[in-house]
C-alpha cells in the first residue's frame, strides 16, 4: 500500500488523542476512589460511607430494578429536552447570526432568557402546565435554549463568506452547499453548545424531578435526603455520573473528532 499523504495522516482520528489518554483517565478515577476510601476510614462516620458500601448499594438497587427504572426515566427526560433545545436553539442562533436586524430585535429577549434563574422557570412551568412531564421538559428546554443560541450565533457570524461565494460561483446545489460548506464551519460551535448544554441539562433535570415529579433520579435523591440515607444518595449519584462519563467518552468525543477531522 502507498503511504498516506501528510494531510491524511494529520486528519487521522488517532492523531487527536494522546497516547495513554485512556489509562490516564482510569488512573485518575482509581486515585479518586483511593482517596475516598482513605477519607472514609479516617472519618469512620455514617456521613461518608466507604466505596465498598456504596458499590454494594448500587448492586442492591440494580437487583431490585429501582435504579434502572428511575435512571431510564431521567435519561428519557434528558434526551427529549436536549434534542428539543438543540433544534430550536440552532435554528434561532443561525437566523440571528445571519440577519443583523433579527439579532438586534431578539437580543434583549436572549439576555433576559440567559439571566432568569432556572428555579423560577421550573416553578412557573409547573404552575402554568401542571405537575407533569410536559412541564418538566419545557422547563429544562427553556433554560437550555438561550445558551445554544449564543454559541450558534457566534458560529454563524464566523462563517467564511468567501467560501460561500465560491460555492455560489460553482453553482453548487443548496443542499450540498449546506452540508459541505456551511455546516462544517458550524460543527465546532454546535459541539460546544452540545457539551455545555448537556452538562446544564443533567443538573436541571434533577432539580425538576426533585421539585415536582414522583419518579426519576432527582425524586429518589430527595427521598434519600429525607431519610438521611447517604449511601443511597452516593449510589445514585455515582451511577448518574458514570452515565455522563460514558456519554462524553463514547458519544460526544468521537462525534466531535469525526465532524471536525476535515480541519486537520
């Protein structure tokens, strides 16, 4: 086989990840567990159970199907809210970045949306729409949409107009111009919006469930808090955090490398 050109070598997905990156992450997590064990042994208090106790609680909650049930409900709310917020925020962000007059018209609304506390939005949605899943999803999406708009708007402003003119000069079809010229320039901004938005949605969903739902991880954490069940709180928190790490490592990071590999 012929050797790959230098440009192709630079674009290789492996070039994006330093060697030993995975082992470094695993070592860091093991160090965290070790420090946790030392702290639990030193305090010898029910306020900080040892890792073995918490992991045992995870197994018990999994066997009883309580943990998978509540986790599935929470992840469903996260997924629907994320897709809804990204879709609406991306459309509005592109429009505001492309048309200055629209940007000027909606800028005040955007600033207002960015500064309204999430707790206020959640309470209002529950009052207006009732204590149901629709109100919960709307509350989460409304809190996320402004952050998506801000990031995507900056990406739309940064699009190279000369590349768009070249595509127009070569009479590329609109669909091909969109997928081959316009969107690739937006991908870094879309991924940034997805990362920041997902980290925000994880947290807001738990608050939404704590305040007005009868199931989900947030509801269970509130229940454990009422009984001062620290092991239960840590068990559900660790599982939820593990899901976040898996989504980041197996979903967002590979997707970002694939979408932006054309940049070299």
